[in-house]
């Protein structure tokens, strides 16, 4: 938590200091109030006092109350500014940090966890800062001041107040001890309820096909029961809070008065009146003491939750970035080449290599295809080119220069990457196709239309409402999988890159569209180099070079015809898709 | 404990109707709720009575402050023969030192020096028995009030949680009764938020607001009543002074509401944006979109800052204003009270009582305002829940009078002029006719959007056909219950649906009598037995979202789940699309064994998998355009042949 507070700006700290001064002022006023109250009481009780006296005292009291209100309003304003600007800064920093992450860090934290860290966790801290600025500062000042006012006045009454505080603290800490761990359990159970319901919804066809509705309802009900049980326990425990708080407050006043009656009865006549007014003042200060300890208790209840959030945020902010930027941005001798030199790769915390000793070179205009069974390392291999991950051993060269030497921006300007799972952003067809920055001007409408046409997306785009300006919903939910994939390909084309990377990007297309698309693409981008990962033999059989991967090793390299003769794995893959005659005739 | 962020500040469409309906749904708990509410009222009444007693106590104590020094009493004492004369003389001396100019303290100090015999006569006497009695009464009142309050909270907690459990269960059951069509138009997240957020809002507010509202109203009305009974001038003073403050609060509450709604919306927008950018991280990076993203994020962040700051500021104003209103009322009551007391219209005790009534009167007003806001959001949330529970369910199955016995089915399926569209104005399947003979392997191929999966949905009666008929062994599926039809089919889908649970639970699913042997057998058939053995715990290994099991392996597990079942028909809807072709071939061989003797329907992207089908139906735009075996279709040199050969088309 302390580390996070370093994110306060100078202006924030200035506002905090002003707040502290104002809060001290406010506490002084608040503690002054009972004095005026008791003198008004005394005036009313005394027979010969005049209305003017009461009006004067009443005026002072209102002045105090008004002053307290005013400073509370100003403090409230400052606190809301500080809290909001603090959370603004935090969110900005987290977002910028996540943007600088490589895929490894994203994988480490998981996307959904990063989202909650940027939003919910920051909100938690924001609440603590907003409340804390007012309570955290006010409560101790109030407690100390109020205690000092009553301390030494009377030992019995002080002892009574002390007992009240003790009872409160014991109750609060016992409750926290019992209930707090169950709060996290409730959170987990809510996640579980969500999880089971999500399963019910996503698997609805399977569940119905298996007539498993009852089975699923039982699973849901199990979590539901457990959630209800835990919640009931928690809330029943917490229901004690209010009555105990009230009891302590009431009994403190009653006790002070009761003890006071005996003391007054025993005292001499001079002391009687003094004791009486002390008693009235003491009972209101006693309340203030109790209230301030309650405020402290509230902060202690909020603190652990905020602390957890602070830890999660710090983990993100302090995470090392595995991908360090290079410096090269200038033009290169070679253009459109990709070379792997003895590249090996494993995840940092893994024992086994995913890729072992891979070497090949793609020249300008070449099409290099990668094929292999699930888990053979094809995707991992091409993810090394845009530096989503860095090689463990060896080097990857683009245009003759190690990818680590480029600034990431310069490297990415050369690349048009189409991922396995097409990503769409909220916006329009055009904004999605023209997405990003390639160091040159944004693509023109003409360019966008060309790219869409080459990607075989023209028909459906022009059938959409608004055509190129048609709305794309969050996550691209209003276009089908195949359509998304074609738009993602159009995005790469509109970028005009030297090197295309297709990571199994044709899988959602039917054979015909796949074939036409690749033919058109070849025509449109004669000079560009393509790296293609695919499952289908048909997609890659015309590549200049096919690299066959098996468990991270290259087991074959060559053209389709060559591999059919030399590479057993390739032959097996091919034969699983087409017959022997077809292979020979093709 | 308040749950930050989870609160919705929505306005309901029909507040009264929703609350009425909510209350009707709460019927099983009406007795317990009434009990709780009676306790809330009782507890509030005790709170109203207690200050009255406390001011009695104050009066009794202050009555014990004044010495009995009236001239008659002094004269009486000084002449009392039972008191020694020297004491009387000493007293005379002391008293004579007091003159007109002496202040109270000097007088009292002088009195304290009186000889004890006389001092005992003039010293103030406090009615200690009365003090003890009042204190005891107060203690009982306080304890009772606390007890009532606890029992009331306890009961309401019970009601709200049991009600939440019932609502969640109703929603969960409802999901299974809705036609699939519903889920085509509604997002998963929407239903999810009804199960959690909305139910939570209802339960939370039910727990707090209802009892608070009732006890606040009691306190409010009670304190007004008590005030008017005591003194009407003072009552009006107190009310006017407080109302001044409350108009201010009303204005603020109204204003802050707007910012809360805005804040909620902006938080949602930001969440959506972050989700989009984080989950598309690879594309954002590769396309150098970070700067663009940061600029857009900064804009959203700034917007959120403003509504955050304003809503926090405005909502933070409430407590200080409340305490100011309290003080204002206090001073007003004191001044007016003093004025009245000086004119001997009221006694001092009345003023003391009013000081307490003012506090009792101002507190519940703000609580009522808060409770009303909460009830508003409860109404909005329950509207959303009820809306879901009111959705039209699947057609009832009274007309389904026939039943087909799984073990006696021959296995013939006939489609007769089937017409269907998800949207009744837009037919997807236009006039579909086909017959599958017992034991045949039927493949359905065609480009994306041709209606292949739709056909399966109709066969499984997930959707009702618009026209025509589907017959199983000559019996119209319209006369069969959905459960009966589902029972006749084994179905494996493209989406690899597994739930979080062990491998064993996932394979067994809803069947009880499956031995581990059978499970291993199925796993072996699809070739994942080795993989499962390497998992920690084997069959007991827990499957969850982020367990690093590939899509292909998950798909194989779902196929194994299908294999456990025994039914006369088999549907494979792109069941091997995530598996690489070599593995697919292995699975295919196992499948062929599985499909022996069963009528099976296979939908596939990869044409190689279905070449050995007995009948290939080529679909385009909802119609069959070609049908026959692979060889026949290739000879026709039509659409199928083109589709098939496009796999090998040269790109250069």
C-alpha cells in the first residue's frame, strides 16, 4: 500500500496537507460544540439569564456547526479530487504498463485478472483513499483530542469509557477474525455460481442433447446452498454489530449519569454544580471517543481488502518486462527476409523446449509454410518474428538484423500479422481494417476497399448496413467467425507490410474461399514474404518451402513434391487428408 | 458490510408494480417478515421512550443540586430546639457574611462551612431510589431494544438469503426451460448478471432497506407525535428548522443520482474497452496500436475521473449536512424553548425532551431517503429478474403422445418438405427432403451458412420446424417429447464443452452406472488414454479454464463422453475440427466402429473425412443441390467436385 501512495502527485499532497489542517480545525469545532451546548443548558436552567445570553451562545454554537460543515465540505471536495485523481493516475500507469507487456506477461497474469486489476482493484483503493482521507485522519485526532479533554477529569468516568471502547474493539476484532476469511469464500462461491451458470449457458445444446438438465441443476443447487449458508452465517454475525454499538453508546451515557448521581450526592455543595456540568460534558465527549474508535475500526475493516488490491496492482506495476526495446529504426540493406539461426525456445518456467535448433531463411517474395500436428510448435515459431516472445537460444533476423535490435515499433511496421483467433475492435469495418500505425499515413478508403476485396470480404461487407461504415460490435459478435477472419486478413493487407504472418488464419474459411483468397493475395502482394501456419495440406502445398515440425523439431523441409518423397510425417499428414492418387495428380 | 461497486443505480420502469410483485413472491416468508417488522417497530418505540426516561433521570439529578435555603426554612432551622445553640450561632455568623454582592460559588462555599447539624438540614437531597429505579428501567429498555434489533436483523437476513437462493434457483431452472432461440438473441453476460448482480441487489436491499424503512417511519411519526403532544409551538419550530436542511439534502441527492448513473455507465464503458484491448494484445502490439489505445483510454479515464469525483463529493456531503441540520434544530429548539420558559409557558424538562426529539426526528429522514433510493434499485433489479422468469418457455408437450423405445428403434429418419427460419420471415431451410435408412452414414457438406448445423438443430428438436415434418421410424417428431428424441441420439459438437470438474465426472456426465473400465475404454478409443494418465490424478484430474489442455484434447474428451452413451442415432457436428488430421484419422476409424449399425449424420469441413459415407448431401442456401456417394458426385462434376478440388487448387 505504501508503495502505491508514491503515486500521489505534488498537487495531491498539497491538497492532503490542506485537508489535514482543515480536519484539525473541524475537530476543534466539533469538540467545542458540547461546551456551548452545556452553557445553553445551564443558561436555560438558571433563572435570571436573559434571552440575549441564550441567543449569543446559540449564535456561537451555530457558528461552530457552520464552520464545521464548511470545512467538512471543503475536505470532502479535496478528498474526492485526490481520490479520483489518484485512481486516474493508477489506472493510466497500469494500462500503460500492460500495453508494454509481452505475451509472456499477459499469459502469466491472464487477461481477465489484468482487467480486474485495472478496474475493480483500483476502485477498492480509491474508496479507501476517499474515506481514509476523511476518517483515517479525523478518527485519531478526534480520539486523542476527546480523550485528552476527559482525561484527568474523573477516573471513574474515564474507566467506564475505557471499558466501552474495549468492548467495541473486542467485538469488532472478533467479528473480523470470524467473518473476514469467509468473505473471500463468498467471493469464490459467487465466482462459482457464475461459473456453473456460464457452463449451463455455453453448453446448453450438449446438456439438452444428453437430457442432463437435472444433473446441471443439481450442480447449481449445490453451490447455491453453500453460498446461501455462508452468506447467512456472515450476515447473522454482522447483525450483532449494530445492537452492540448502540448498547455500548447507551450504557455509557447511562453509566456516566448513574455514577454521577452518586458522586453528586456525596460531594460538597460547591462541587455538586461543577460535577453536574462535568457530567453532561463528559457524556458527550465519551460518545465522541466511542465514535472515533468506531471510525478507526471501520478503516481497519476496509484496509485488508484494499491491501489485497494494492498488492495485486503492485504486482503488475513492478513486473519486469521480458521484451526490451532495441534502438534500430533506420532502413536496412535487405528487404523482406526472415532468417532463423539455430533458434531454440522454451517458456522461462518450463523444463522442456518447445522449439529446438530451428534454422531457415525466407527471401523476399517467398512463401514459407509450417505444418505439423497440434502442439508441434508451429504457432510458437512464428510468434518469435514479431517478438511476442524472445528466443531462448539462437537468433531471429528480419531484413538481416536481429529482431532484438529494432525498436518494436520499427519491427512491427514491417509485419502484417493475422492471429489464429481473429480480433475485432468496437468501431466500423473501415476502422477495423485501417487499424494501427505502420509509420506511414493511415490507409485511404480506396486502399481499405482493395484490402477488403482481396480478403474476399467485399460481398458480405457491402451487404452490411452502412457497408464500410457498418458498426462492428464489441468483440465482433455481429460478424461470423469466417467473416472476422477475412476482416483480420484485410487489416494485414491494408498495412502494406514487407512480411505477412498467417497463424492458422484460414481455418474458418471453406476450401473454396481459402483457395481464392490466397490466389488473389499472391497477385496483390507479389513482393511480400509470407509465413503461413496451416493444418490443411491444400492451403500450403504450393508454398516455396514447407517446413514440417514435430514436437519442436524440424523433421522435413522442402517443396510439397520433395517432402512427399522424403518426409514420412508430411506424407502421413497429407494422406490423412487426400488419397494417394489425388496427391499424385495434384 | 457495504459492497462497493456492486450497487446499481438504475431507475425502475414500474416501481409500484415491481415491489408488489416482489412482495407476492416473498409469500412463504410473510410471517417471518411481519415478525421482523413488528420487532423493528417495537425497537423504535423503545428508542422513543428511552430519551424521555433519560430526561427524567437528568431532572432527578439536577433536583438534587439546589440547597434548601429559602428564608422560611433557614429561619425554621435556626430556631429548631433540637439543634445545639452554638451551632445555630456559628451558622448565623456564616450566613451574615453573605450579602447581595456574593456570587453563587461564594454562597455555596459559605454553606459548605455550616456546622454538620445545620448542614444536614439545608443540603440538597437527591432521590436516590428514584435514580436507581429510572436507571434500572432504562437498562431494561436498552437491552430489550438491542435484543429486538438483533432478532429482527437475524430474521431479515434469513428471509433475504433464502429468497435469494430461491430466485437463483428459479433462474437456473428457467434456463433449461427456455427455447434455444432465446439465447440466440441474448448475451450470456446478461443472464449471468441477473443470476448474480441483480439477485444480490435484491437480497442486500431486502436485508437492510425494508426494516430500516419501517423503523425510520415509526421513529419519524412517533417523534412528530410526541413533539406535538408535548408542545405544538416547539414541534413546529423543530420541524421547520429540520426541513430547511432537508430540502438541501433533497437537492443534493437528486443531483448525485445523475452522477452515480453516469459513473456506472462510464465504468462499464471503460471495462469494455480494457477487455477489448487486453484480449487483443497481440494485434495491438503487432499493429503498433498502443499509442492509439492509450489515447482512447486516457479519454475514457478522464471522463470517469470527473463523474467519480463529483459523485464521491456529493455523496460525501450527506453526513456533515445531517449533523449541521441536527445542530440547527437543537439551537432553534433551545432559543424558542427559552423564550417560552421565561414566559412560564413550559418547564425546563420540555426543552430537554425536545433536544432529544430533534435528533430522533432528523436521523430517520435521511435513512428514509437512503432506503427509498435502495428500494428503487431493488425494483429495477427485480424487474430484470422477473422479466427473465416471464420469458416464454418451450412449447408444452401434451400433444406428444407417442414414445419410441431406444432399444427397439430401427433407425430410419425422413425429412419431408422441411421449412425453417430463425426469423419467420427469412427461411433458411426452404424445402428439405431426404431419407436416411437404418445403419446408413449420411454426410452433410456445403459452404459456411448453408444450413448444415441448422438441420441438426431441427433433428434434435432444439427448434420447432415451421412447415413439413421429420419422421423417426415413421413417427412424426412432433408427437415425440424432446427428452425422448434426445435419448435416441448421441451428439458430439464442434464446441468443446467441458465443465469444471474431474475428467471422470466430465466423461460420465449425467449417467450413473458407468465403470472406470468403460471410461478408459472410451478414452483409449479416441487415443487420449495416455494423455489422461499423465494428468495429475488421472481420471480425478480437475479440468478448468486455464489448465493448458489444448482444444484438440478437449474435443477428444467430448467425443469420449459421447461414446459412453448408447443410442441408435449418432450426430457429429464438426466434431473433429480442432484435431489435427492425423489424429482425426485415428478417431475416424474408431468412429466408424461406433457408427456400425447406427444411423449417423456427419457434418464436416474437411471433405476427406466423409468420403466413405453412404450418402453425401451437398447443401447450399438451405437446399440440397446434389446428393450421392463420393464417386457419384465426383463424376457429376458439379458443386461438390469443385468444392473437393479447391483443396488442391494452385495459387500461383
